[in-house]
C-alpha cells in the first residue's frame, strides 16, 4: 500500500508540474509584439505616456541597446496611429557641428552649399520643434544662385511646415516664426517665408465589438486562449484535489475500518 501511495503522489506531482509548465508557456505565447526597440529613455517615456493616456497597455523593458516597448497584437495598429498623430518618435535633428565635421577630402562648392542648406534646415526645425504644441517641424530653405554680373539673383525663400496639437493654435505665432526663420538665414526677408500649420487629428476611438464568449463570459479576442488555459488548469487541479481526497479517505479511513470489521468478524466467529 505504501508503494501504491508513492506512485500516486509521484503521478500527481507530475500532473501539477506539466499543468504549470503548459500554463506558463501558453501565457508567454500571448500576442505581445515589439512596437519599438532601441529607444532612448526620454523618447520611450514620452511614447509610453501617450499610449497609456489613450488606454493602450504597454510593457517597457530596459536593455543594453535602449528601451523596448511591447503591446498586445490587437493594439498594434491603434498604437501606431496614436504615435503618428503625436509625431512620435521625435525626429533627431542634425546640428551644424555634425554636418560640417572635419573631413579628409575637400568638398566642392556645390556640396558645401548643400550641406549648409541642410544644416540650416535642421537647426531651424529643431528650434521650431521646441515650441509648445509642435509635433513635427520641417524647414525647407532655398538660397539664391550666383549668376552672371548683369543677372538679378533670385531672392532666398523658405517654407515652414508645422504639425501641432489640435488643442493649440499657432496662427498667432506665424509672424514670430517668419521673423525667426528670416533672421537665421542671410538675405531672407520675412515676406519670403511661407508658414503652413496643420492640426493633428487623433484617430477616433472605436469600440471593439468583436468580443468572444468563453464559458458564458464576454472577453477580448486576445485573452481567449489565456482564459481557456487558466480555466482548464483550474478544472484539472480541482479534479486532482478530489482524487487526492478520495485516495486519502480510502487509504486511511475506509481500509483501516474494513480491516477492523474483518478482524471483529474473525474474532466473533465460533471456533
């Protein structure tokens, strides 16, 4: 009987162990998808705050190469739309010091001019991005070409594109933006600066009507597998618990009582 009890307990332990492993594997195989990886801490925190504010669950993991953000597979499209509407992740502008790093080769005048225009655009875009409510800022600069002596050079021009939050208006700041850009570019007049501002439109929140029914309860589609596994494991544990109780009752109560009754019957049997 002792050997049978040991075999039963070993089988029971293996059942618990297999159920635990299966539950963890299926839980880990959820539909979590890497949304962004290798992000600086500041950018990751900004994206995290925006997504959480929109009701999207985000898992943040800090790794050697940066921060990784993960979301459920059913929320990837929504997360990308929200990030796009907020201009995230922020563009990394290149400063003049980086553009004009000392190179071993001699650049042509055309290359130097192109790099100079690019550096101006980057610096101005970075400055405009620091305005309150600005999500995306782009500056396109056109400098006059050197023509012949008798030719009138084309005046310098600039075009500014700004995408801002819908809750804020930059119309009042357009004169200041023109002055800022014109003063940063030699020979550029404020009336030659075109400023276009567009309010960002956040994606409309739609109710997810694709609910699934699991044991009479309505759950999200990405939670069906986890809930089914958890309930199945719980049912198995309950059944195993009942078997254990039944085995213990049979071993320590029913068998001793039966043995005692048999012994009593033997003693009462006439010789």
